């Protein structure tokens, strides 16, 4: 009897916003209505509607090899590392090498084989069911920041911090505890606070308000630094990102424009430094560099002044 097997992969945390779509509606010379996802070549009036971004899978666990002796690898579409935790949902009469549950750190692209599966002592019948989750960034359990960050604003500009570390309104969870909110008008230039590689760009959200329903709808840029930490610049303006994933940017380089997207009561920039600790993104304390060479911990009410790094 041939071996029977079943693989079901439960994807827990592998979605982020994809590219936005626009719907173009117009009438031709005969009065007929047309709909398109591309700008039409017409001089007639065109109605444009912004559509909500569709989810896009960025990390996948895939099978390869023979059906009776499969192996599994990961495909990581981020231009930086991710940590993947793989565990059983169900198993029956199987041998897995190496054993599960297990964590894997996977770089960009297709990984080498992570583990292989074969039938146990009663190999005429076996089945498995797998589940996995991932977190962007390599694990940094003992991370301590050692260098200050430049204010993420243009040289010569000046803006006030309205919410800092442990802010009562929205800085109480692990991802945002050590974040700062900098009040500024929509379309204010945002500059990189430290050099690094762009990991992720959310550029297509357009809703906002003081409701938790908008918490995952903020346009943002995530940049990976050489020490493994990641800067998050959030609530950015619709379709105004100046960078794309995989680009290397320098400190002080223009990366986006401020906006008012996501969970917000008004236009501002949300800035945080995050690391992967225990399969969670956690914000960490940081200092801002000043033009006179000093470094300070950000405080609510403080004014930041931009300068050339």
C-alpha cells in the first residue's frame, strides 16, 4: 500500500498590505460606461476611486521532493531576515529531521531545506498538519542601542513631540511603548534617522480616525539598520513614499512625506525603533542626536530641529 500523507499549513502572521488599486470609470462617445484598473486614454471626464489594498503573502512554507519523503523550505519575499516558528498542528506516525517545534532564521529569497518528513515504523499510513508564524527581523534578545538617531525631519525644520515613551494615548503596547509622535502638517518631508535597507513600504492606505479599526491602516516605511534594529515611520501620506523595499538609504535621505493615515487624531509622524525579541516586535528606548553633538531622550513637549547628518 502506498504511503498516504496530508499537509495542511496554517499561516498565522504572514500578511501585509499589497499594492493599491484604483478604479477608473468613464463614458465613451456612445454613452457606454467603462471600468478599468488603468488610466484610460480618453479626454472625457474620468471618475477615480481608491480601492483598499489587498493582502499579500510575503513569507511561505513550501514543500518539495518526493510525496513519500517531502522536505520543506521557506520563501521570504522581504529584503531582510525573518524568524519562523514551525510546530505541529497534528502528526501521526512520522519522523521529522530535525525535530519540531523549532525556530528558523531565514534570509531573503528561498531558504535551504529546513526539515524533512518521512513515515514512522508503520510507514504504510501517516499524516501531518503543520502551523507556523513569523516575525520580521533576526532575533535580538539582548539588544542594547548604542548610537543616537537623527531627528527624522528636514534640515532647518522644527517640530514638537506631542507623545513620547509610555504615552497614555497609544504608547502602551510592546510595539509602541518607546515610540514618539511628532506633530506636523500633511506633506511634511520625512528623512531617514539612520542609514539602512528599506524592508517594507505601506503606501496605499487612505483612511484615518481615532478608532482601533484603523490601527493596521497606517502608511509606513520600515528600515533595517546594520545592528539589526528597525526604524518605523508611520501615518505617512498616501502614495508619497520615496523609497521601495531593497533600497539602501543614508541617514538624512528623503524617504516619504507625513500624512494622517491609520489610527490617529490628526496629522503627525509616529517614529519607533523595534527589534525582534521572543517572536514579537518590541520597541526599544533610543536617543535623538542634536546639532551641537549632544544626545537626549525624547520627551513630550520637546522641540526637534532638523540638521544635516
